[in-house]
């Protein structure tokens, strides 16, 4: 049975690997959580981001939510803000797309153009 | 919405938009009375009586990005479809309570879904808000409170991926005990 006391151990381990993160401005991932975002699958998308970040032990990335990004038929939508770069908006997100965005955009700095809102409008 | 845990996630978004700092979520499964009751209570900015009256009307919203507010009217429709109802109780400056009742055995009742995912999502995205989740079935009660977690992790941020992961596992395990592993 899980107990709250396990948290002390997790805390110790986590604090050993948490470093520098406050010194630099990190990447922000923002998931749209309006009603149609949630209905379209925003929750598994958000959890997929957290899961990948945990698996790869990526530091200085924060995942947050916003009420609504604004285009219901393109939900779930995700915005990625990297310091010093323009915001990138991804549409019709799925947990599979998350894996690629983490690998190519978050880690290597190249946005996945075919998933962006710009690609849809063409 | 596919399941009740997604409705709960959505209704809690209203509490977050209303600047709540404490959000309490109750799920009561009362098989004997053939009822499933969801309650989401917050200490956000609240609504005046006139607003409360209109709140389940899809054409009422204070949002600016589109003209209809879907959240509460969807919940209301889902509850009515299985012989239940939604009651909204609110006071300006004090907070809001949304209570949705569903017929437990109604074939139209959406399944409960993944409450572990809903709570993990809420905590991860709203580390400044405290969440209290209480779930009651004939087999017992499960309770989770982010304040208990904070006490243990001290200076580590609650949104740390390892903590969010732990919270999901803890809730899943707790619910397995009181739901008997069955899928409500
Ligand atoms: N907990 C709450 N505290 C204060 N005001 C609330 C609360 N819940 C709902 N409201 C008010 O009721 C309105 C309708 O809520 P509802 O969830 O139906 O739609 P919405 O949040 O505006 O849009 P959507 O849910 O479709 O994204 C909100 O815009 C808000 O003004
Ligand atoms: S909730 Fe529909 S566009 Fe954001
Ligand atoms: Mg809403």
C-alpha cells in the first residue's frame, strides 16, 4: 500500500537532480483546457508531456494550462514558448505527437512544422 | 465528454478561472439509493444570484472567445439524461458549489473514468491551488489532500514530475481498494 511517507524518499532523490533550473529561463508548454479542449483529449496530451519529461529527466521545462486557446475545431491545442523564440502553436494534439515534439522541438530546438497551426491553414 | 472524471476536470476549470485557492471534489457512490453524486466546491470569487440562475443556460458565459459556455450546460444535460440534475449554489466573494446527481445504474450514465488522471492534471497545472478529493463507496472512503503532500515534500515543488506521478499512483491504488477494482 502506498503511503505519504514515501514522499520523503522521492523528495530526497528529486532534490539531488534538481539544479540550476532557477538560473535560466526555461521552455514553457501550455495546454488549452477549455471545455472543448478537454472533450477533444487535452488531458492525455498534458499527461503525455509530463510522462516524457519524467522519462527523459528533462529539466527546465514547465507544463501549464490555460483556459482556452480559441479555435474549438483545432483542439487539443498546445503552445510552446522557448526563450528568445516565437511561440509555436500545435493543433489536434495526441499523445503520439507529444513524443515527437519533445524529441525534436523541446530537446533539439526544431519545431515540428507539420503539426503546427500554420500547416493547417495552408 | 466521455466520462465523469472529464466533467470534473472541466468544472474545476471554472473554479480556477474564478481564482479559487482551495477546490474540494467529492464523489459519492450510493448504490443503495441508486445515486452517484459529484460535488465541486471552491472558494473562488462566486456569482450573484442572477448569474447562478442562468448558469446552466448554454447561452450564458463570461468568456470572450466564443458566445456559448458549454461546461455547466453539458454537465446538466448529462445528469438529466440519467434521471438526475445539477444544482449550483454560489455566493459572491465566498465561493461556489456545483452538485451533480446521476442515477447510479442508469444505462446513460457515463462511467467514472480516470480520477487519478484528473487530479494529477489539476495539481500539475495549478501548483498554487490546494485540492481535496474525497471518494465514498459502500466499501469505504478514500481521501487525498495536497496539503498533506506539501507537508512531506517541503521545498520541492508539488508540480515536480516525480510527485505528480506519485499522486496518480496513490489515487489509483486508493480507489482500487474502495471500488474493488471494478469500473464504475
Ligand atoms: N465556480 C465558479 N465560480 C464563479 N463563476 C463561475 C463558476 N462556474 C461557472 N461560473 C460562471 O458561469 C459561466 C458559465 O460556465 P460554463 O462552464 O458553463 O461555461 P464557460 O466556463 O464560460 O465556458 P466553457 O466551459 O465552455 O469553456 C462562466 O463563464 C462563469 O462566469
Ligand atoms: S475550449 Fe474550445 S477553443 Fe478553447
Ligand atoms: Mg467552463
